C-alpha cells in the first residue's frame, strides 16, 4: 500500500469513528463524506435541534502533496492529535486554519 492510500484509509477511519458517536441532544447525525478523487474528507453535522436546522462542517481535511491539510477542526481533542496517534508524522500535517505566517510557531508542517 502506498503512502497516499494509507493516508486515505487513516483519515476515513478517524472520521468514521467520530461519525459513530451519537449526539446527546436533538435529532442530529454526523456524516463522514469522502472524495478520494480530489482527496477531500469532511465530517458534517446534519439534523434538527428543537425547531432549528443544524447543518455544518465539523471537520474538513484535504490531502495535498502527501500532507494532511486541516482546513477546519471543530473537535475537542483535534484531528492532528488523532492523526499523530495513527502514526502520521507532524511534518505531514499542516494546520491550514492558521495564517501561513503563524504556522511556523506550531509543531506542525508550514506547507
């Protein structure tokens, strides 16, 4: 298995695990959305809380040039932490939600 396929499997497993966690309130579901062609991976929340529609992106991760680009992370512990636990090097994780000039102050890849 090559690196790209391994990384695709890792992010899909992580997001599927998050999607399986039930919400404690409302009629809300989590949906893992995968696009292996463009290497985009999302965790969406969809449903109703009382009379209010819920539809949002909790996590958005792209794989670009062999690195995970975390575009959005609304999880408590952080997707970067989950990726590290799965064996991904910090040098292959970009916190894209930080401004490019601030990324050098993180423990993760700049680009």
